[in-house]
């Protein structure tokens, strides 16, 4: 095959990839493009799950900022020993986001303790007094453990909590230490008619809502039903339907 023919084939494939990627991106944003939200200065803290780094929460922040529903504001990196480095991308306005990324991302109890330092920095350096929190998988456990051990002073106060595909085996004994009247959105995944999202069973995720209700809370619970491309554990944090649920809960 002649060299020029190969160039034409490669050029055609490249154009197809670019066009296809653009169409896919627009498809992903479609559920968000018709939304209108209340703009506040209350930031939303995103915490990823086990072994996850920035990629896990980058999708949330990128899609929601592209749809002008939130604003990427801060990226917080926490070292193995708990040292906090903050990168400021934009002012803390218009539904700002804060991504918290742990170097030691496989020990949720330790990460919860390190989150106390993060929150103190956010209050002292950036004067944040209230915040929302979104956790995927063990990110939800990190936030939950933080909330049940956080000091009463010197840190911002939780406004709303979103937990995605997280289980809480010790919730019954720890729930009483959550802030009272905390609004909570609990999202689960179920691939077709299976028992869960492929990694986390549906039953223990829903058990968290049951435990919350027994303790006097009023959680909002949603189950994402669908194929592995929409309801699988790692696909939930790139599912625009999940994005929409989060935005509606936090800001609509």
C-alpha cells in the first residue's frame, strides 16, 4: 500500500475519533444542559474511593463546570504523612468544588483523620464555614468517619452529604455521632437484575438508608439500574444521571 494511502487512512481514523469523542461528550452532558441551579458560595468537597487519585473526581468537576453548574476552585493534595498542599484554580464562588486527593489512598480511617487537617486549613486559610461533601465508594466511608470524629470547633460545618456506592457496616453504632438533621443522598448501582454494581452489593448500600431512618434522619435514596456501562461501580462516577442527582440535591 502506498505511503499516501496510509496517510489518508490515518487521517480519516483520526477525524472519526475526534468527531466521535465530541459527540460522546455532548451526549454525556445532555442531562445537565437543561438544568438551572441556585448559585451559592458553599463549596462541595469531593473524595474518591480506594486506590483512586484525581481521575475519579476529575470527571465530576469537569462535566459540572463545563455545564456551568459548578466551578472548579481548589485541589487539595494530602501527603502520606498528612501535609496539605492547596492549589487554587478559581475563587470560591458559584458553587465551588474542592477535590481532596490523598497520597495514601488505601486506609480510610487514616484518611478520615487527615481530613480533619484539611478542614482546618480550609477554615483558617479560606474562611470556609459550611461545605457539602460527595464521596464515591470508600470516599463515602472517609467522609462518614470524619463526620463522626470531627471536632466541634475549628472546622467548617457539613451542609449536605452525598454517598455513592458506599457501605457502612458499623453505621448503626456510629450514626448517632453524625450532625443532627443532616440531609443525605444515598446512591447505589444495580447492573440489570443482579445483586449490585459488580463490586458492591445493593443490599448493604440500602441498609445505610434504613439505619439512617431508624436514627431519625430522612435520607434520599436512588438506585441506578442499567447495563455495566451505566450502573457498574466505577461507571457511577462518570454517569451524567448521577451528576444530575447530585446537582439537584445540592443546589436545585
